[in-house]
């Protein structure tokens, strides 16, 4: 049997084992001790792993930059990714879309993007660094719904004066193919353009400004 004797004036105990079944009890004791030490070792082994992962998770929550590969994106199509818990759209505009982008128009509320809803380097009629690629936060500026991509012009749903763009079905707000809001819409402003830059011809980094932007 196993017994415990407290050392005088201390908080330490001495383990004592009786002679009866001594080898068997010793084996049990050593087995239990090994299991305890293994458990303690496992805890300490996990600590470095957690401390390594935590900054990454915190970075994601804080909105760390993301990389988007647009090599497979065809003209006229778009891609949706997530950044800071919000959808981000990347639209690859066709030559016709680029050609039909108006400098100024009576239909648009803020055609020159005077309100600050985009980085300074996208303050143009395309609202982009490269006219071929449009990068937008896909959240309506009215009540936070996600508009639909409606690139086809003269839609029966949206009218013969529709030149393509984005439509929010929640309350009917319309945006052109640069994300600029039409006049007299519930949405008060253009769609947001996030900070971004091209790391290469086919890779866009969303979430920070590039040095050459």
C-alpha cells in the first residue's frame, strides 16, 4: 500500500510503500506518475502552438490584407471574397463596359466621387487603379444589404436606361459599373472602394495601400 508522511514544518510529503505487493504497487505508482507528467508535458507543448496561432487570428479579426488571384477571371465576370467580415467584389470589365463609363452623367448622384468613399488613387470615373478591374466593398450604403451584379444594359427589370451595374433588391438602390449611386436612391453615397494594390498583373492585395498606388 501507498502512504504519505508530511515532513516537519514543511508542505512536502514523503511517499511510503508497504512491503505487501510492493512490486505491483510500485508499478501502478510509476504508471500513474508517468501519465500525470505526460499530461503536464502536453499542456506545455500546446502553449507555444497557441502563442504562435494567436497573432494570426488577431490579425484576421483586425482586417489583415488578403490576396486575390484574378488570373482566371474572365471579362464581364466578377469574384467575391471576404475581408473584415464583408464581401469584396472584383469585377473584370469588358472593353465595352470601360468605353461606356461616363465622365459625368445626370443619372448619377456623385459622378466625380467627391465624397470620400475611395482611396485618392481611385478617384476617377472608373474608381479603380486599372480600368479593367473594379474592386468594391459589396455592401449597400443604405442599410448594409448586398447588391446584385447586373452587368447587362437595357434590362427589362431595371429599365431601358439601365447601362449595367449593381442593384440592391432590398430598397431598390442602383449603382453603375463603377459603383456610383444613381440619383434619388435610398443609398446616400457611392459604394466603398477599399485600399488595395496590384502585387502583380494577376494578384490584388486588398486591405492596404501599395507604395506605387
